[in-house]
C-alpha cells in the first residue's frame, strides 16, 4: 500500500502578512527618526559637559601648580591661595590667582582657553579656596548656558613636604 502525501506548494505571501510586515517596518523607521533629534541634542550636551570637566580639571591643576611653585620657591605652601574664598580665576598664562570678574574664557587661535586673547567661549570658571584645618579645600566650578551646567570639581590640597 502506497501512501501519498499532499503538500501545499503556494510560495507567496498573503495580503495580511504583507500588511503586517509593512507596519512593523514603518514603526521601526519612524521610531528611529523620532529618536534622532534627541540623540543629536544629547550629543551636544555631552560635548559641553566633557569640555567643562576638562576646564574644571585644568583649574584644579593650576591651583595645585601654584602650591608646588610655593614649595620650590621656599614660600609658605598656601601663599597667594587664601584670598580666593569668594572666587578667583586663573589660566595657564597666569602665575597668580586674581579676583573673579565672571569673565568668559576665550579660545585663542591654537584652541587654548584663556582670559586674554581670542574669541569668547560659552564657559566661565570660578575657583574658590578655603582653609579647613590643615588643608585647603578647592572648588572649581565651570558654568555655561545650557543643560548640565554647572560642572563642579572639588578637592583638597595638603602641605605634605
């Protein structure tokens, strides 16, 4: 006895399957275009936050450099640092902290941030130093108009020599 099986050899899609596939594809494409503007906005905000973090770290390093220069010169380790409880500013061209005028940092032709030459940037940097016992508490705040502002770095400096 021979048994024959019948197979359905229809090789096409039904109209319902085509509509479901088009709907799924449409939802995916529209969803990705809806996310694109948010991603672009977040990328700009993240770029500002990254740049602010680097400017804040630079401010902290400049204060640390002033402390180290005091040691090398034979001066008191906190010489010139105690007058900044209300806020000071400094850039890599300066050798002392000066009272903050809430000025915008400028970008020069070499893409360095400073207060003397170049085009105004969107960032301001304020450095506050307070004596707490035997250490100096240093707070560096970088501000700009936009989301994520301000960015704050805080650290302590010691007289460890």
